[in-house]
């Protein structure tokens, strides 16, 4: 599965916290905003890495479809 990098862990925590608070997943822009990452393509690259490592999944062409598959300890 692979170790998480610092940004990957931060993104996963943002997703988990956001879903707990709002009951639906954040957009890539909202994730970037929470972590001061201005580029959605940078957020996407980190999320793609999380997907490949088995932590999340989502439907590419649909917004707010992120699902957490594996939790981490904060």
C-alpha cells in the first residue's frame, strides 16, 4: 500500500474532517483552500497517489464523489 507523504496525509485528514462536518466530500478546490494549495492539479496529483495506495476513490467526471477506503490515525 505504501507510506503516506506529509501532503497526502494532510489531504486525507481534510477529506475525513470535511465529511464528518458536512456529510458530503469536499471539492478539490476546497481541499486546496484548506491546505493553501492554489493549484487544483497539485491537489489532484496527491489524490491520485492516495487512490493508487488504496486510501480513497472517486468518480473522475463527477464532483464530490470522494470516498475514504482506509482510515489513518492522526
